[in-house]
C-alpha cells in the first residue's frame, strides 16, 4: 500500500510538472506569434506611410524641383535656415545582384551531393563563378558612384538598401568609410538579412552620416521575401 501511494505521488508530481511545462511552452509560442503579428502590422503601417508620401509628393524626388529650390532660396529667411538645419538627403539603393536563374539555383542545391565525376560539373561551377565575378565588378563601380554622391551631399545623409554584398566586401568599405552603419552602432552578431537558398549573410544596410543618431536597429524575421526587413529609429542631432 505504501509503495502504491508513493508511486501515485510521483506520477502526480510528474503529471503536474508536464502540465506546467506544456502550459509554459504554449504561452511562449502564443506570445511569439502575437509579437510576429504585431510586428507585421506595424511594418505594414510604416510602409503604407512611406508609400503615401511618395504618392502625395512625387515631385520631392525630382532633380528639377530640388535644383530650383536651391537656386531660389534666400539663406537669410528663417524657413530656409530650418531647411538647411534639418534637411536630410536620402539615398535608397539596390546594387547589382548576381542574377542566378532557376537552373543555377537547382545546380547549386545539387552540387553538395553531386559526385565529383559528374559530367559538366566544372562547366556549371565556372558558370556560377563567372556570374559572381561580373556582379562584383558592377557593384564596385556602383559603390564608387554612390560614395561620391554621398560625399557631395551638403546635408545629413541617409543611405539604405540592398547592397548584395557582405561587410567584408570592397563595396561595403566604399560606403562605410564615410558613413555610420546602424547595425554596428546598435546590434550585434551576424545580422543575417538574406532569407534565400544560398548561405545567409548581412547584405542589407542602413547607413547614416554624422548629425544623425541611431537609437536602435532591428532585423525583422518574417518571410515576406528572400530578404528580411531591417528597421531603425534615427534622430537629428543639430550640427
């Protein structure tokens, strides 16, 4: 009888422990899902706001508009002083991608398990390498052009987008040598932003010049595309 009671007691303890663990796991999962849903709603709201600005004020991106503004402005008037003080020039970029086709993707996926003696394996590898080399060269030139445009900006500058290159690249160094990297300022780790079939790296960036202060940096883990969205809050520091 004593042994039976002891067994029942242990079974009760185990059952209660499993119940507590299960409830905790369910609660954690539900909290995670709710946070994901809220993040998506907030991201959609922010993207809608940006889109509304572009739709309502399309001329703000017109070179003729900005050039006319600069030529006609009176630097003694208060509204133009505020413009010079708080204006931010924004560059949104997408540098050259490698341009792999579906056939390249399939070859890459099969390459790991493909026997070395497979016919045309060298041809397939060289095809991938050739595309990568061509993309590296194009990105290098694009990065030099972007770096010069940033250097010519008389205002605080924000440059963000898909660089298609890692922090170890020449492309990255061309931009980061005069700009601050939001991830480096407020995050840590690998910061993976690519969500595709190939090895994952950080290839999306938010750069900002002096005169701007980065409060935070977040990579949003959601499957909207083959890139994870990145988000940052920045404030203006008066120069």
